[in-house]
């Protein structure tokens, strides 16, 4: 289900829609961009993904704090 979206766009949407410290639910997490955006914006992500290869990518991306540091707003 590849539908890549820029991290900056998802961060803007998370900030627009979800209150600070709120929960962001992504039912089709893909590579975890929504989770990264939620963490970067001070929200709590809940990610659901059924494909094992995507789950591995998500775990790797969320475990790497450098990505959050260099995320562009």
C-alpha cells in the first residue's frame, strides 16, 4: 500500500487536528511516518500494520531519535 507522504505534511496535519498530548491513531501505518510525526509534535501514536516487512521498518524508524531531530517543520 505505498502512498508516501512527506513527514513535514503529516506533522502539520497532526498539529492541526490533534491536541497536545493527544492520541494519533493510524490504522494503516505503512512505514511509520504518522508515528514519527506524532512523536515530533508531542502526541502519542497508536500504529496498526499487518505487513511484517512494514512493521520492521516502523520499529527501526521509531527507535532512531536522530530522525526526529532532523525532521523539518
